[in-house]
C-alpha cells in the first residue's frame, strides 16, 4: 500500500511523538487545551486529554490511567491552562479502555464532575473491572482462545493477560449515558456525540460543527490503527462495525482531527481512506493464508501474517491481541461468504 502522511496540525507535537518525547501542554485555540497524560509500560506513552473551557470551569475529554503519575500530570496540565482539578465539571469518556476511563472516578471524587459514557460500554464495566465479576470474563476469554487453537502451554497466560493492568482503573459508574448524535449541552460548545463502534462497542467521537473539529478518541489516529478484535466483550463482527463507523465519520466536514494519541492532524477523509485500504490489504492477506491450508485455526493464521516485528519477538499479551485481531478479519470474511468455519476445538477455517 502506498504511504500516506497526514499533515500535522502542530509540528512540534508531531516531532515529540516521532522522537519519543513528551509533548507540551498546548493551547490549541481559544477555549481549548491539549494535556498529555503519561501511560506507564505502554508504547503509546501518553493519552491526549482535551480540556474545553466553560463559563464555570472545564469539561475534559478522556482522563488517563489511574496512576499517581497520570493524575499529577493531569492536575499540572490543568494548572497550565489556569484551572484546578476541582474546576472539572464533566468527563466525556470516548470509551472504556483504561487509558481513557481509568482516572475518571478519581477526577469525580476530587471535583464532583459527572462522567459520561455510551451505554454499550457502560453495561460492560462491571464484568471488565469489578474484581468479583472479572473471573467470568477471563474464563470466557480462555474458551475463545481454545477455539482459536492457542497452544495449551500459553493458554492460561494469554487468557489472563489483562489482569496485569487491572490496577490502573478505578471502577466508576457513569452519571450520563450518551447516545449517538446527542448534543452534550456544554455551554459555549456545539459538541455532539458520534457513536463509532469497533475499537470498543460504545466508542464515541465528539464533533463541533461550528469549530469544524473532531475529537476522534482511538477511532482515527494519525499513523497507527486501533485494535479491532473479537473478544468476549466485542460485538459479533467488530471489524464490520469499525469500517461502517469510519465511513460515517468520513462524511463529517471538519478542518482538524484531535485524536487521543500521537498528534493532531488535518486530513480526515484521506486518513479514513488510507485506514480502509489497510484493512482491505489485511483481509486479502488473511484470505491468502487460509487458502494455503486445508483447514487452519486462527492462531496459525495469525502466525502466518505480516506484523511489525517477527512473531517470536512479540510479547505474549500482544500475541493475544494479534490473534483476536486476526479472528476479527476471519469473521468479516465469513460474513461475506469468502471463508467458511468448521466449528470445533479449535475451529478450522477454509476458503469458501
């Protein structure tokens, strides 16, 4: 696929990302701030929290991981903008993943802010983050991996891989459930929600038509693509959901995209087209690997694909993500009659 580079909205922010540095707190434009909040032990390094000025304080989009380092960075960033953590009136969470939702409860405790989330993610919180319910989720993941053909010696490690970051989330029920196309009612802002399932079932973007801005969360990023995977809390065909959601945001008339990672950029439609082309190529590659075997499980398909590094060097928890992403592509192909599945332990995939 031909390379395509988006135009950064701020070259210093882009250079910080590509150079492995930490970007500055930035006044993006009047009434809007970008605050980088560190993510520990993660190649993404930081999440970009956006602070929207209101008449009586600020609302923030996303919050960060629940660590002291992240909380202190958020407090300090708000301070640069002239606000205290107690000035936060609302936390708009794009989706339930720890780097976006993890600190929301702690912010609410400090400020009394409301937390907003899409209902499709809200109903998954207890199973995902409540210690008493989490065992069921791990067992369901183990059953899925077994049907994918994950080797027995790594099955338990991969099934429980998410437990290593359980501590970075403070369980907090949302105060508001935000639906697609809902006006957020923020004074001075014409902010509307855009439901974009795929990366998570309830992922939300937020668009300001008057300012021509899209806060894209993890849905559309400048360089990388978000993980879209089949797992116990995903929809039945998350890649189909994701591609449909991309087509929906492509129609938005905006001048700038403000993602949760990497850096801000200008060309929304062109970036969406590039991401869609990437998935077309990946689907074709998955189909070729399936066609080279007389029945093959998902794990073997994953090991036969091209990744950013050799398969043997990928850490176990990332191999689970790779397997589940591969399964999402297989399910998409199955839904369109391009491959067929023979159920079992493991399921076997063949050309249609």
